[in-house]
C-alpha cells in the first residue's frame, strides 16, 4: 500500500508519540536522558514522554506530520516553527508532572543538563527545528523517513526558510544529507551519545 503523509490532527498525538517511542527506544541521546529500567514496557513509558514533548510546543508553533500506511500511522515528525524560541528547557517546564513521572527527579535533572547543551548549539537565526522524526519498525526500509522530510521541507522551501536538526547516528546523517542538510559541529557533554548539529539553508 502507498504511504501518504499529512499533518496530524490533535486526536493523533498519542498514536504519533507511540511511533516515536518505538523508533527512539535505543537512540543514544535518549538512552542518556532515560536509561531502561528492569521489567518496564519501555515503548509505553516513552510514549507518555513523547506525547508530553509534543504538547509542550504550542499548537500554533508546531508542525506534527504523520505518515500513514492505509489508516495506520507508521511515521511521525515534529517540527518547531521559526520563532523566538524559549529553549527546550523552558518547554520541558510546561509538562513537569509528566516528565517527573517518566524520568524521575534524577533523570529530569540529567535531561535538563543535556537539553541546555543542545540549546546552546542551536543557531540564533530563525529556523524550522526538527525536534523528532521516527518510523515504526514494521515500516522501515520503505522510504517513510524520506517522505516525511520531503513533506516538511516542501513547506520550508515554499517559505524560503532555514532548517536545523541534531543527528545522533551516522545512518540518519546520510538521510539528512540527501535532503540538503550539511554537517555542523558535534554537541559534546552528552555521555556516550555523540550528536552533531545539521543546517539546511533556505532555498533562494
């Protein structure tokens, strides 16, 4: 069946978050934020985390896209629109009860430290920020990530705007380079994780 991509409705936030949770369960940066705990359903726990992260961005300032195989959501991408961004730490504060429940006090403090480091790497110039993108395991290898990027970058290019992201794996960086992102500086101080910043200048 053909994969289609469109903006998500508010009622689809939970399903989109579940896809992101599955996709990021072993992500190096997230493992630093929230290591696995014995006996837990990690995907379910991270689903709560991603739903809170999505909702921490005002609806007027976010673009949540979903990829569908028929009626089933198999991919999701969360973008922050260009704006004077308060930073991930301040957005984190908007959902404190959920973050404390999922991360615990120690994990929340660790996440705040990591988010501050990542915020410092973000360019000052206005840009679209790819906060999260992920594909369900059953749909990997079908170009879903590329379709999600193309959908969003078409929106970015129509407005002649810049885009930015952090990439934590070489595999993902290859995908982003194919869509016009260039490698920036590594973001240090995140334990075993080694993300780099990536920038895509506006199409003129």
